[in-house]
């Protein structure tokens, strides 16, 4: 096993360990993916209200 240290997309140290054969066939793009540089931004979360507001009901007055 060969272990190498890189700086990932978050600016943190990340170690990558693979066999010599795996290192030989690894492309620069694959390494960038592993380190998070080619990751697409996650979509904004969908906010769902915990309960829907009650509908407006017009009340009739007494005696009308």
C-alpha cells in the first residue's frame, strides 16, 4: 500500500492509500474527484412547513 497526503477541496489534509497498481492507473481527474474538487454543489434544501395554515373562514354574525 502506498499512502499519499493531499489537500482536499475543503482545505483539509486528506490521505489516500492504494496499491501501486491502482496508483499507476489513477488519472488526475479521478484524484480530483476523490479530493472533492469536481463535486457539484448540492441543491438547496426544500423547506416544507410542519403544518399548513388554517384556511380563512368568514363567520356569519348572530341574527343576520
